[in-house]
C-alpha cells in the first residue's frame, strides 16, 4: 500500500489536499498502518512543498475531520 501511495504521489496529493479525499486503512495492525502514514507525510512534503511538521499537522487535521481512518487488528 505505502509503495503505491509513493508511486502515485501526485494523484494522492491532489485527491487529499485539493479534493477533500478520504483515506481508509484496513488490515493488519503490524507495520503497515505506520508505513502508510509515513508515506502520506512524505507525499504531503514532496507534492505540497511542506515541511514535515506541516505535513504531520495536515494528517492530524484529516484524522480529526474523519478523512483519515484506520481499522486494523
């Protein structure tokens, strides 16, 4: 999953930052959820020309607004 997020970074950024997209992460609670989170932060940094702190804040805003959710087990 995280590899696809990075490969499609421009589309992911556009969908999330410009079109109010929603992300649902489902699956194993192993390393995948954190890896996807890190990939999203990297996308926000590279595509949105953000500092890491701002990219992390954007993800937190998405979480609080219900636009980033995890269902892991």
